[in-house]
């Protein structure tokens, strides 16, 4: 039975070494990037967001070492920049944590935190969240997952931040490379009460829920065949590899990113997007 308090993908977390430089880099790729935010002290992190609808991309940097961000620091030390984890939307984090506990997964949290937000009219507000994580060791294809309850959606999905020069509208797929796609896709499907579906090229998809983006598990060779001519330098053999982004205007995306056309897609190599392959497709 599907989880009742956890729905599809909410956002993708791209961990970066230098948050300000990363934000400027993504602006050059045609994204509207939010001003830098600083999380509560126990988190020790800061972020910049790229707001889509109904999801978004989060650029996350460690500002102060804390116990909470130890896994993120370990990720940076082991792999470098890239997609570290994926958040699901939590309707109710406390209830969601109990749901996964009943399925044999000991949740981490729920944890409450916030960050200050300057609104378009200049007033100061706050974005407040309650999150819980699946156990750190439960990372299908080396990709961690957690769930995020937005207490103040109006301070996150700010209309002025949701229009992008590259036409980005929403996430369509999260690409995860793995030498054993079927095994890791099945692992994720068990964790979120979903199903797996084989794709024509041998990749394996897992629906995240609702009308949100899907996960696609594939080998690096399959990824190369999907996007020929795009350098995958820097991607791991296993882990979060890329984001397929629906755009309202493929020509605008190509103009904004100035990158490789690969069939019907416009691609940005991981080396140019802080370790994340970006694939723009027509919405």
C-alpha cells in the first residue's frame, strides 16, 4: 500500500563546495537563483534554490561543521560535488516517519529547522520545514532520500523566482547511475512503496508518486548511449547523476546554456553544472 503522508519528488539536492560560486554558475546557465539562505545552526548549511513547479533544485553548501551535516561532508570528500540526495514532499513528517517505521525503516527525525527569507517587498520572513530521513545506510544506488514538509510554502515558491531564461518548468526524471540497476531500483521501490518498470534500453524506472518526476536507474554506458556526445567526466559509477528538466522552449534552453544538443535534448555536462548532468527536454 502506498505511503499516505509522503508523495512524489519535492526537490533535488546538489551539494557544492562554494555556494556563492555555484549560484553564479547556475545563473549563467539561465536559471533564476534565489538569494543565499542560511539554515538553523544545528544544520550548519546554507542554500540557494531554483524554483520550478511543483518541485525545485537546491544548491547546498556546508557553512559550519555539525553532526547533522557529517554525511554531506563525507559525500564531498568521497565524490566531490553532485546530486547527494532527493527529497520527497511530506504531507505530515511525523506521520510519514511512523509510516516508514511500520515498514521496518527506523526514521531519522523529524527535525524542524528554518531559514530567513527576504520577500520581494523587502519584508523579512522565514521558510520553515520539518524533515525526516530514511536510515542513512538505506541509499539505493548510493542516493540518499528524505521527506520534507513545507510549513511556509509561500516563502519558498516565490513567483518572482519561478521564471527562468532557459524556460525550465519542472523536473521530469532523476537519473541514477548504477552497475546493478534492477537491484537498486527494487530497493528504492520497497522504501517508498512504488513499482519498477523496465525501459526499452534496459534502464529501470521507479515512479516517485503523484504527478512528480520519476527515478531512472541506468548504467554509465546506458547513460552515454542516451546522450551521445556529452562528456560524463566526473560522474561516479554509482550515485545521483543527472536531472531531466522539462522546458517550455528548447531553443531558449540551448541559447541560455550554450551546450550540447543530443538528439531532441539540450544537455549540460556535469563539469559545467557542479557535478550534475542537466538534460533539457520539451515540456
